[in-house]
């Protein structure tokens, strides 16, 4: 079916939702936009949907959400009556139409006889994960686009362990969703009927109270300076209440909230891009920080699964830490704390992704703790946590990824900015008690383990042509031509789509014990590395870089040379010429 036929089907649907109908009418002559809206179905990725809001099969709207919800229904029913009877928890953040989409999911589930537990106000993704485990439901759904711009929304699906659904489950849900020919025919029940029949239950603050009891068990021991001055911003999202209560439980009273950004706002009015990975997201927090001379600035993204940090230096300026640096500091203090309290298990394990800094591995080795790599995406960390819970082969200690996601306590099975915010405050308070800052702690780690440095470059290529160019770029890097022509000496190529690593010198192969994924990682003869991964949630291709030098200057030079060589190739491939 061509995109023109699909667009005409939408035009002729008499009961098309009024706002979508108006948007479609306004853009009826914008052929480029229409093609992008209809040339494909919004794909169900590794854990759900994410896309721009609007009309069409390639957008987030009432009908694509209902279709995905029915796909989930069909999957649950395929798993048997016991699965159906356990129900689904639903949460939502502050984005445009999040409340409506969450209710639509409940209405589709209820129409098909499956019970929903719907939060009565916006809540964080980690609380959704926690609630799935607490209520023993078969699944969970959160309506969020995480840290994407305001024009996006999404739908993420969780499994019964509280982690994002496995690849096997995601593929099954995708197949069920794609089997639905007419997305306008998806049945929904009325809310009054759902409440009357017990197919819809609203969840209140009692669930977050339970979560906070578990959070209390993660607090550090030792001397902490609780006078630490903190500025916190939820960036107009769902993290405000839980983060503030968590800091209060930990004993921090000198906390200033960025009041303008404490208000849930789908337009993210006071921030251009609500992503704590970006220093620009801290602009208002910086104003507050300078005003109160805060030791620490913390920001969480709209669904409160990512956390970023800035630290006040000796000159009174704020230094932003990368996700890798935050992870290294948290990991070192956690392991040090366990050693001090004699609670370090013999079979402890740290989990990180293949594009996360090797500094974490070096730190863990110091404490005789194993580090295990997984594919990019926190779902793969959660899967390992579940595996070790079942086999007892290892005891989970910490999981993190370079994109500002961290997990300390496994009562949640996704990255958790609430846990991370409380822990980073405690770590900073520990350093302050010794007359130091997080920056001092980071410098000490570099001096002990080497000057690790990482960087990320993202290229955005929108639309059908952009997706084709992303594919072409990855394919070129996978080709023999790239290996011959690249200007720096390559040692090993890890191709996660092929499932093996290849020695450039000998051609010998070894298997990669990870799921298949469209990711390439190149390791150079000096140990530096770079990786290539198309984004699963945005029209982007991402390039990751990692180096280690004996000094900061050496590390800077290595990183500059590696990035320059790779991005020169990328520029040629992605230019319009």
C-alpha cells in the first residue's frame, strides 16, 4: 500500500478525531510532510513506540496508540489466562497527550477484559517499574518520550520483572501489532464501565510511599556533611515529588528547587531541550546555583530515569560531569562503602553497556568485582539482573550507561534518576565532609586508573531519505573498503549484527555473546575505540569514542585525533553532495 492510499484512507474516515482531522486538512498539499507521516507504520522498537505527535501511521496519535495497545493485548492473551488475570500497570509523564494516551491504553485493555492499574497523576518511569513488581502484574506501560523534544511522545512496554520487555517479547508484540489491518477498528471501553466492572483501578501516593521505603535502604554509611547545598530541577517533568522526598529521607534539608521547572509543562517552556545530558538544560539551575552558592546542581529528565549533575569548583563556577564520570564516581563510592561495611559479596558484578567508559571496569577490578558488558539500552542491564537473580551466579551491585542512566537498588528494573539523585548527593556530602568535591574525587580516580575520556557525536537525518542515508553510512563502515582506507590502525572489529569480532590482522573470528544488534565497535591497536549505532528512538546515527591517556593532555590529543579521523569519513557519507 502506497503512502498516498493510506493518506486517502485517513481523509475519508468520517470519525477521525477532530484535531487530527484539522491538522490533516491544513497540510493536505504538503506532499513532503504527508509522505513522512504515511510512508510507514511507526515502528515498535526494542521496548515500544516513540515518535512525533501528529496525524498518520508514522506518528504518535490516538489511533497508533490504540493499535499498539491491542498488539499488547494479543500478546498477553497468547501467554494464557494467568497472564490476562494479572493485569497491567500504566503510568504517564507530563508530555502532550500523555494523560489521554494512558487512558486509551486502559480502555483498549479493558475492552478486551484485561485489568489496568492507572496512576492518578503523572509519575516517573522507575516508579512504573517498581509498581509492576509490587503488584505482580504481567506487564506495564508508560507513556513518555523520555528526554526527546516537546513534539515527541512514546509508549514503552515493561515485562513482569519490571524491566523493559525482552527482545523476544518485543518481537511478538510487534508481530501482533502489525497483524492489525485497520487501526480505526480497535475497540475501546468507556471509563465508567471499566470502573464498574473492576477493570480499572487508580493508584495513588501509597505506591510511591512503598518505593521510598526501599530507597531508604540504599543510603550510605560513614560521615556525610548533610549541610550540602543542592539545587534541583525536574525540567518540567515527573521527577519532582519523588526526588525531593528522597533527598529529605536522606537528611538533606538545604535543597533549592528551580520553581519554574517544578511545574509540569508539556512545552518545556523554560528549557529548549529537556535532557540533563546537555549543559543547556541547566541554564536556570545555574542561575539558582550562583544565587545560593550551591555545591551541587541536579536535573532529571521528564520521566525521571536520567540524571545529570554540575559541581561548583573552587572559583565558584560549575563544571558539568558526563554520564561516564558520574557513573565512575557512584561506582567507586558504592564499592568503597560495601568494603567499609564488610557487605561486599564474593560474586559481585557491575553491568555497563558496550559504549560506556572502561574506567568503570578499572575501578571494579580494584575491588575484585567483575564487570560485564551488555548492548546499548538499559533493558539489557535489567535482563542480566533478572538472570542473576534466578541463577545466583552473580550478585548485582551497580548498573549504568554513558547516557546518564544508573541503577543501584534492584527493586526497580530500569534506570532510576531518583535513586541516582539521592546517591550522588550522598557521595558529594561524603567528599564535603573531607573538605573535597566530586571533582576532587574524579581527579583521584584518573590519577589512580588513567585519564579515560569519552565523547559522543550524533548526526540527525530526518525523513525517508535520512533513514536511507543512515543505513548507507552503517553499511559503509561495515565494508572492507572502510577497513582498507581508514587512516588509523585497527585491531579488532566487533560486529554485533553478525554476532562476532574479527581480528583485522589475522581475520580470526570469535563469537560475541550478546543479542544481535545493528552496532559496530572498532578497537584500535593502542586500545582506543569508537562505535557506531543508529538510534532506536530518533532519526539519528550516533558515534561513540573512548580513549585512555597517561595525562589529561595525552588523553585530549588521542580523542581529538580519533574523532577527527572518523568524523571526516562521516561528513563525506552524510553530506548532500
